[in-house]
């Protein structure tokens, strides 16, 4: 049995300065983890650097090499096949961690068997190359649409169930979305934990702009074919809506958010306060709350809906209580209609894979 709680997977293609900084912070802060270093066809300077670190780390390192750059996602999948610990962290070599960054994620995963993917608190680096400062080790947990290749922890059980990432997709947001949708289909959630800061730098794009744009377009089409459109809904709950009834409807909305659909909930002050006090917000990065003022609410409702429509013209307005209309708005759908749409999507696209 492996003595390590976590295997940290780092595909590396050149960038020796950033790679050294990344590995140094990991050595200093993460003694309970094994590093799986994948030399993805780097030049000799970076190769020597990795050999030196592997020698220093001893049994805390597994060094893999390829003769040419096979791409980030393919390198990740190759290293996932070598994971022996209960959890694996996928990380770029431009990422910097601080003390206490990993333990809260492990604790969360240990306490939540449904936590398949966990994302730490990620911040884009400031360009000065400074290490992130330590932050409180734990904070609020929120569901999110997908993980990040800057740093994400994946449960080995999930990898054993559904395999690695789709190498035919973009190696970015659509690839990550696809993996989280597959995880949800298999009974696992994607969570973000606000705690110690992990910083990262934007990756340098490779290849021509036209080719990258075509890859993204094709990846988006593939994901829509697999998982459906990422529809947008605006739901209005009336002033006298019972909080308990709304809490029950949030389960339906949350299921839709987990499938990539986006929701804006228009709430009167009392209901908004109730949701905040009872821990029903924030629930998911795909669910936004839009509280109304105590006075002149009708004008604000039209303003919110208009702003959403200007961003996404296909946003569907929904009355949160069947049989009641939205003040100043015509043609709203009923919540029963929305619930049926979400149920049909789940039944048609999210049946669990066979073990």
C-alpha cells in the first residue's frame, strides 16, 4: 500500500524557472504527497532540473519521460494510470502553493464521499513571481461547473470509474466541463474550497490562432451533443413565497446547475435573507441571486431581466410559483415546465455508466 495520501501529477514542458519554483513550494509544504513528474519532451536544461529533483525526492517522486510533447491532457492521462494514492492532484508547472493548501481538500474529500473533484482557492499570479501568502486553511464550500488544470484534486475512485480526460477536446474549459459532467453522471460532484491560496500563471497557447479556435469550436459542439445546451433561466419568486417551499425547489435548480444550466433567482429581501441564513446560498457557481430592493421592485425586476437578455438573448423567464405571473413581464414559463425539462435532461443524458 502506498504511504502517500496524495499523488501530485505535473506535466512539464520547458519553463525551467517556473518549474523550479513550483517544485520547491511543493517540497516545502507537501511532505505527505508523492510527485509524479512527466517530462513532456522538454529541452535538456529542464530535463536535468527534473532529474535533480527526482534524485533529491527519492521515493517521493516518480519520473516519467516522453521523447516529444504529447500534449498536456495526454500527459495527465498517462500519469493518472500511475496513481496509487486515494487522491490525485493535477497541476501545471506554473502553479505555486502555500502551506496548508492541500490538507483542507483531503479533509473535505474524506468527509464527503460524493466529492469527486475539488478545486482550491485559485488566483492568477500578479506577474512579479512572488509566492502566495498563507491564508486560513478552510472556508466555504461551493459546487462549481468544472475543475481547473491549474490545480484540482481528483478522487482515485472516480478515475477508476470513468477513466481520464477526453484527449480529443480542447485541453481547457470544455475538456474540464466534460469531465465534471461525466463525474456527475457517475454520482460525484465538483466542489471549490476557499482556503489557502494557490496561484497560477496563464499557459502560453501553442499553434495558430485559427487552429485553436477551430479546436474550441469543435469541442463546444461535442460537449453540447453529449450534455445538451447550457441554457440560461431567470426565475422570479413572489414576495409572499414560503421559504420552505422555495428550499424544495432549489433541489431542482441545483440539479440543473450540475448539468451546466445557468440560473438567476430574483428574490425579495425577506426570502433572500432566509436563503442566506439557512445555508442555501451560495449553492453553485451556476446559480446567481439577484435581491430586490424593498421599494420599486417591479422596475428592478424588468431591469434585471433586461440586463440578462442583453447578455444572452435566449434567457428563459420562469415564474417560481405556478399560476402566478411576474410583475411587468409577459410570457414567463411555469416552474413545473422547468422541473420537467430538467428531469427529462437528466434521464436522457445522465444515466450512470456501468462499473
